[in-house]
């Protein structure tokens, strides 16, 4: 999978670099999300055949994609956007020239779209296993169509699945919304044992939010202590330094400092990585 980053139509590529969106945000904010096959990428616009509409509605079967302006404004080191003939792509799209007021111009370009957020608005499907990412996007598109409260409940329910793209997107959005709660501790505990560094770190971030939120009560305290023990294990022994740093921050978020102070002192004095020792020392200083 290749995910390219950028912003809007080329004319909008000025000012601060926008925050990178997660997969759920990209789906929710795009007008149209499509699976396409590139018919011709060598013309002024890429000509693509619509294979599936993943989000939104359209009667089009062939579309033109405006992308070359993004190449003119690319940053040093960024590769050219190209559309190889025959390649399958997932495109996050917005109508091109949306600000045009003349009806005749809009009607003429009804099949013309641009990549939402430029280089970010495109995923090149791998030759093998494309259904994993397609399945994730289909599920997330369904969630995006719900009301906000139902979205959060649905995202929490996605944490226990076996699709890594879907799990990661749900975890990132729960983290962004600060929507963690004790009810998802079992799923977070499972993610802390994932082979994915991203999932382990993400789970620990959400756990720290729950620790700091004041949402734990007597009924969930025993479960929370089990989660704390698992976070301590990650802080001491996770093979990835960045995960240990996050685990230390999570342990430090535990509401009763006396419960974890000795562990933080031990980590501050013994961990092999300076970044981990510093995180523990910082927590002790606070």
C-alpha cells in the first residue's frame, strides 16, 4: 500500500502544513471514496474506470482526476504523482473547481475530481491481499454515516477485530476524540500484546487517557489494576524503545502516584534507552 500526503487543490497549497488525517477522518471528510482502475494516466487528467463506490454516490462509470498541479507544488524530496495504466487505486475525492459559479462550467466538469488533501487522497492497492484495506474502508464508511454518538460506540466495537487497518483506524480515532473508557480495557489489553508497534503504542495512549479521565470507579478498579500491571510490563520489557516511552507515560498517568513511584524510579535508573529514562525522570519530577 502506498499512501501519499498533500493538501487540497493545488491553489490551496500555501500556508502551514495541515495535520495529517487518519483513515477514518479521510473517509468521513471526502465527498467520494472510490475503487478505480487507471485507464490512462498520461493525459492532462488521469482517466479512471469506477469499480466500486465505497462512500458517496455517483452515476459515473469513468472519471477524470486532476492531479498534475500537486506535482508543481511538491516539496523537495517528494516523488511525482503518477497513475500507471492498469493500476487499481482507492481515491478520496472532491469535485474539481467547486468554487466555480458558472453552471455551464460546472456541468462541463461534472466528471472531473481532485484528490482530497492531495497526496494523502490516494491508496495504491497491493497486488496481493487488497481485500484487507477494502474491507476496512467499507466498514469505516458505514460508521462515518452514523450520528456522532453511534460512531464512537461503533469505533469501540471495532477494536477487537482481526483487520489491522480497521483496528488501527478505530484506535486512532478513539485516541483523537479522547473517547476511551473502562469498557474497552479488554480490547486495549489485547492490543498491548500486538506485534504492531503502532497498535501497542496507541493502546497505551488511550489507557493513559482513561487513567486521567476520572471515569474509573470501584467496579472497574480491579480491571484497571490489571491494565496498569500490563503497562508496567511494557514499560520494563517491550523491545521497542518508543513503546517503552509511551508505557512509562501511561504508568505515570495512574491516579495514585504512590502506587507507581518506586517502579518509575527503577525505570529512571536502569532502562538502557535515554529517552525512556528521561520520560520516567520527567514523570517523577511532575
